[in-house]
C-alpha cells in the first residue's frame, strides 16, 4: 500500500473514532509537573494516572498520536530504525474492552483498513512465569482469527511483558505484531524471533496487574489496554521501504541535506540519518508548547547534545554553517498541519538554533587552543606512557591520555579522530604512536559515560511517574496560585512554559520579557500567601476546551476543538482566584500549603523567566 504519514495518522484515528474512542491531543514532550522524567517516552506515559484508576474526562476509550522522545537511543541513531523523536499511534481501554476486544481492533485495522495480507504477519504472546500464567487467551484469540499456530510464538518476560513504567504500578503481558519485510514471495511458514526480517509494528499491552513495591503482582481492579504502534516504522514497512528515512516523514530532509552537501544519501547514510533525526527532534523540542532552549542541564542539555551531534556530522559532509535553520524550516513545513505549535514557535526555533551553532563553533575554537597548550606542555614523567613522539626533535617523547581526548570530545565537541587530525595539523612533526591504546581507553570512557547517562535517564523514568505524594500535590497546587499571581502582577502575557517539582521545591518558567523587580516579586509572593490564608477550596470539573475558555480558564494550549478537559478552580465557581486546565492531582484546600516563599527569580532563556520557590 502506498500511504503517507498524514494518511496513516488519519486512518488510525478515524478507525478508532468510528469505534467510539475519544481522540485526544498529543501531550507535550515535556512531562507535566514530573521531575523524574526528562521527556514523554510513550503514548501511555501522560495517561499513567488514568491507567491507575483516575477518571479520564474523555471517557474510557481513547486514541491519539503522541509525540515521543527517547534519550536511550541517541548514540544508536544512524541505523535504519532508531530515532530520538518519533510518533506513537495508540489506543486505550481504561477498564472498558478487554484483551479480545483489543486484538479484534488490531486485527481489523491491520488487515481490513490497511489491507495487510495476514500471510505477512506473525505474533508473540507471553509464555508465563512464576508470577503469571501463560497468556492462552491471546493465543486462542489469534488462532480463532485464522492465524497458523506456527506464526504465534510464546516468549518470556524480556519480550512479552511491559512495565511497570516505574518500580511499581500497572503492568502486564503483551502480544506483539510483526510484519515480514523480507522477500514477499518467500515468507517463512514459521515465525522465528531471531530473523530480523520480521519487524515489530504494534504492541498490545494487557495492563492487568499492579506490581507492588514488595514485588507482588496483584490483579488490578481496572483492567486496561495500552497499545503502541510506531508511525515511522509502520509507514516504512507499509510502503515496502527498507529504511525509515525514505518515508515522507524524513525524505524531504534527506533531499535538503543532499542539496546542501552536494553528496548523495547513499554515500554516507549514517551522517545523513544523524543530521536528519537530530534536527527533526531538536525542532520538536524547541517548538513544543512548553518549548525549551539548549542549556547545560536536564532537557536543555539533551537538546544541546543532539544539535551539536548534528553539527559534527554535518562537518563530515562539508555542510556550511547556518544549515540548522534551513533544515528546521523543512521540518516545520512538513509537520505544521499536524503540529501547529511548530509554526507558531518558528522564531524561537530559529533563534535558538542559530545561537547554538555559534556557541558550538566558539567552543570548538576554545578546544583547539586547549589542544595546542597540551601539545606544548608535555614533559614526560618517568613511568608515564609515551603516546606521541616528535620526530623533528630527535624522537622527543610526549604524553597524551585517553582521558584528555575524551574531555576534548565531551567538553569541546572533538571526536577522537578529529583531535588526532588536529594534532597533526598543529604539529606536523608529532607522531601518535600508541593510537590503538588511546582509542581503546577513549572507547571505554565513552561506554562508561553512556551507561551513566542511560542509568540516569532510566532512574529518572523509574523514580516517580506516579509521584502523587502529599508534598508534590502541594507544590502542584502552588504552581496554579503562582501562575495566576504573576498574571495579576505582571499582566496577561504571562504564560506557563514549564514547571518542575520535587518534594523540596518548585520551579516555574513563564513568558515575561524583563527581570522582575523586588516589589513585583514581593507582590506575587504576598498574593499567593493571601490565597493560602483565605483557605480557598480547590475543586475540579470536566468540560470541553471551549467551555473552559468561556469560564475563564487558562492553560489552553495544545487541545483540540471539542476535546474534554479537566479544569481546576481555586475559590468558588463564580468568584475564583485561579482556573486552569490541568491533569491534577491537587490538594482540596489552599490552607494545606503552609507558607509560600520565592527564593529566586532569574532568566531561563530568551523571553522566559524562572522562579524557584518553596513551601515552608
Ligand atoms: N506502552 C507500550 C509501548 O511503549 C505500548 O504503548 O510499547
């Protein structure tokens, strides 16, 4: 079937809409008030509270296309299928239809709507372990649809168990669907999990258990269905393309890179893919409704890393400076219909990319100077390993460490080979004689570093997706009060741009062009404390976005016309201090908050201020 990205999104949503699912908007890439996760990593991620039993305003059947961003895959980007940013098509049953229903939907969508011949499909189910028995229900269901037994394989927890997203919470067995991408005239009768020609296109998770902190698997009162289908990969297989970058989600970028470099994609697929993936994902982060700028911490640091990695690979292709905004323009043009926020935030995207290109170029020059100095001061101490010799001075030995080369990479953006090349340029008479040892040490440091950052992001993901501790509820409530207080003091141009809460403090980013004066800070702080002292009730109601708007709610970004949302009000229905669209959870009365104190007001990025505050 020839189908493009937009058609696949539409077919998917239309099919589930026809089957009584509410279509919800993609949530932001920056998780709401969740300090433990950098990015939204899966379609289920913004829905965790509802999978745990909270009522969703749009009902018990949902479907969406969710923007996702995964940091674990950054170094793997460059092959045919790994991406940092991707879109996940998903449908959910929150205690509504069961496993059989989910399988029926998946089957009908794939074989009838997308017209995939079942002879190209294979399935896996959970084989059972000491906690949970084999999933014979899913097995029998696939067989009842006419699937051959040889095409359904039972596998263990590593393959067919999903979640919990944290250390505890909803999880369950899954059934995965694979598509044969090999020779269409030679489809194996039996499914072989090791054969890479079978590509996973869809995962159906049966979230039927709650894993307790003690490690027990207890049946959930509300049995959920959570499904995820990667848009990029599914599009590639449907169009018989061996490579996600040849789909219309990437190909305009590949063409532009060919134009800018004068090279063909086939000449250096890895560099092309890294540049295309990273500038696409950077554009989506910068253009997100809660858009973030490159920085040295958290999400901003990941953003900085992908932009700089793209620039380094662009050097491989001899692409001129200034290319990042040209490619961002291609991304905006390609995705603005689905994600209008990209066009809305175009100026911010361009300015930040330009600034980052310039900063990186400065950092490279600084790195070169450090390299030069290193080559001047190189006296060899007895016992040190000699890595370089200067043949002009009659084999004077020099010293260079893998650690130094790794720092050159990490701090200044020089890949190993580039440092060596620069050494040769700066001191043509220097010969690196232990290059293999140096490279080995460098690679080891690289692996250590990657493991550290992977653990850090896995730890963050595990830490508290469902962190609804009392303290975070209080801080979460305080953000609503502060948001309104800032609008009262500074004006209605104030809009929340992000927030980050843990048990000790809150951080709140908002649109405002100038530094706040001490008086303004005091006014905002006092206003929040007045609401706390007034012991105002906090209540919530479900309504459509339009109703919310008519009732004076703020926080309207990113929702579709007619979509149902949860609206939190501080005060009474007709006389309130704050009214805001939000997912929750919050305290029931502002008196629970104690005393609010602003500790710092600073710049976060261009036009965005940041407040750090505590409750004491
Ligand atoms: N949560 C599952 C996944 O990420 C299905 O959506 O694959």
